[in-house]
C-alpha cells in the first residue's frame, strides 16, 4: 500500500516585487547564484517500484519570481493544434521544448515541437543545474515547458510512457507562479469475471476503481516521479476556476 507524508495547506504569501526587466538576464541569473536547493523532502512510496519525491520549497520565493518573470516574458511560447481521439483541437496550454542536440525528436498527438537549444535560454541551464544538484545521479537532457495562463488551461490524464524515455524514466517537475492541483491515479487493472458464470460473462472485463493521490504544487516546488510510475500510474492537472493567474511548469526528462 502506498504511504505518504501529509502536505501543508498554507495559503501562498503575497508576490514580492520583481527586479526583472525583459532586456536583461542579470536578475534571474543572480537568483540562481544565491541559493542552494533545500534538502527537506517528502517521499511517497506508491508501491511496486513507483515513487514520488516532493520538495515544497525547492526555490526561495524571490528567486522563483525572478525565474517566473524571465520564463513568462522570454520563452517563445506556442499553443499548437494537436490530434485527440481523431479530432483536431488547440492544446489547452502554451508549450516550448528545449533539448540537447541530436536527440530523438519529441512527437505527441500528431505534433512535433521545435527543439530549442539550452544556449538560447541561459536561465534554463541554471535551473537544470539546480535540479541536478538536488537529485544526485540524475541526468536530464530535455525539457518541456508548459504555461497555464488561466484555470481553464489544463492537461488531461496521461502517462509519459513513450519509448524514448525508457522503461523507468525519472521526471522532475518544477512549478512557478499559481499553485495548481496535481492528480495521480493508478492505471485501471482488468481481470476476467469469475468462472462458472457463463461464456459471455467470462469474456466481460471487470475494471477496478483506481487509487488516487492529490498534490498541491506551490510556487517554487519540485516534484519527481521515479521508477515504474509512468508504467503503472497516470497524472493530470485539471481545470480550476479559482486559478486566476498563470502557472509555469518545467518538466525535465532524459531521452535515451
């Protein structure tokens, strides 16, 4: 059975005034140089080799706001059209993709995002360095950025189980801006109906109710999915009417 440490439900503090200007990277990069990742973390054992690590205060608030402003203003955000269940639809959030040169192209839902270089955005290299320092032994070479502009932006249930990430991918997710709920549910398991109830009944599949977890991902937090989480679990960020300000989320992955 999964075990979990209880998360704090405190209200977010008012946003401090940012020193960032669109014409300079200095403020955002100074924020990276003045802190070390917090060691305190909460571990959730999901069972069967799946694990989550949550660091609620990974980035101090002032540095996190500097980074948020840089990302909001300087990243070339796009909102592409994708294919969902055979239909075309505008993706309900903004994205940008950054990766090492020469990696396998990222493709999902009929869309292949342009792969930007890390050198185009020096602050992303600083954040990557901080994530690596917090997770010794990890190596991330790609980054998918998502911007949720309002509570109507979301990501539906899915698992990052593409073959280019391998069978046990580690995915590190850093959140800036508006806190949003992150949901996790066990993939439904199917079993044959009990014997002796007729041929038709035996062929019917019975779907059990999935286990679920909820995390409130705050400004400056880090969440890491490890082990067989992508094989056995799905995750989502649902719509929330009360989420009235933007959220920017960075998901670091290793493409094999």
